C-alpha cells in the first residue's frame, strides 16, 4: 500500500494522520476504513501490524487522537480536552477528505470515541438533517468505560482515573503512575519487566497528553447516564466486538448487552453484532494478536459490503 503522513489543522488543534492507499483501485467508489487507537499510544504504532493483514479496503485512515502521537489540542499540551473535542477534530478531518461512508474500528479510548462519532452521525439523521458521515459497520475492541452491563463500572473507572491523571500531570517521569495505569486496564497481563518497560516508554512520549486523555474519559463518565448509554448502543450498526479472555468479565458482559439490544430492537432494519473472545489475551490484544484481530475485522466488517 502507498503510505502518506499528513497533518490537518482544525481551529487551534493539529491532527496528524497516516493514509494508506491501495496501489490500484476504483477511486470513484473506494472501500474505506478508519482505525482509532487507545490512550497514550499513537495510531501507526497501534495499527501497523494489523493493517498488514487487512484485505478488503482501498483506503485506511489512521489518525493520532488529540494529545497523542503528533496531534495537539494546543502546542504546549497544557490545555485539557474532552471526548467531544476529539470527535470534533475527527469530524473535521473526515469532512476535509470528504469521507462520507466508511467502516470504523475503535480500540479502548478509540472505542469510546468511535461510539460517540457514530452516535453523533446517527443523531443528525434522526433529526432529519442529511448526515455527511455514514458509518457502515463498527468494530469495538474493549472500548473504554464499556466494562459492565450498567454504569457501575464506568463510574468506578472515573473514580480511579481522576487521581491517576493528576499524578501523571504532577510527576510525568514517575514510572509507577504508568504501572498503575497498566494494572488498571490489564490486571491479568503476563508479568514481564521488559514488556512493562516498553509500554511505559510509549506512554511517556506524551505524558501530559496521555493524562488529559484519561481525564477526558473520566469527565465523559461523569456526564454519562442510563439514557445516554442507551442512545449510544441503539445507534450501533452491524459489527463486531472483540475482548480478551484474560480481561475483566465485565467487558464481555458489555458486548453481550450490545448484542442483545440490537437483536431485540424494534427497528425495521435488522442488525447483527458478533462477539469474539480471544483466548489467553488481555487488553494488549491488538499488539500481541494482530493477525487474528485483522482476520476478524476482515470477516465481519470486510465481508459485510
């Protein structure tokens, strides 16, 4: 594939992204997919190995979310940003490239952002205005906050993220704060000093941006209620949920709630949500099982066209 690294300026924000394009394809009707990474680790670093195995798409857009990689809400990383700010910057990028129809994959923080992006696009449609962004199918890989059948886990995560984000802002060079994060999102990971050191090095590339991202998730949870949660789930199209078998059981419960709600929906359009639990994998599944993750995306998103 042809790889182009570019930067898009949206207001005061800067969104860096990589666009992968097939050598030859029908440019009048390309198949497109957007891949959104998790907190702390930039887009290419998260998705490159998975991209190597994707088969069905002509164009693949991999942005760095605000605060990570080469994307900035402000050049000094001093100003906090919200999930809404991340979504607005992505909508700006998508409209800049006139990406009107595409598949969407979100991992961890990127999963939460993907849910909000999809819901916002569907909200335009429900308000009888013509949306300029249409998400065909969706893949959620252990999305942030969606780790239970209710809001209980989301609120619990919020309580932990607040002091964690504050600690990282105060002491960005303190490795223990990043270990605390890894213990929170991957409590059952296989213990490895070398792997933890590599993860810490990646997270410390933009420690303040990472802390702002954690605070943004916390703030989002603080304003999330049961009604809004139902709206997010109700707007989900056909798609795929992926969890690691070593991750919290609540992550699988959340995916099952999505599946049940889509199957029991009164909507005239039938929607299917497939769930895969990857054996002996935890929250790091996109890094340690890229070939299998790509195979599932190919099967359940790529073959849906």
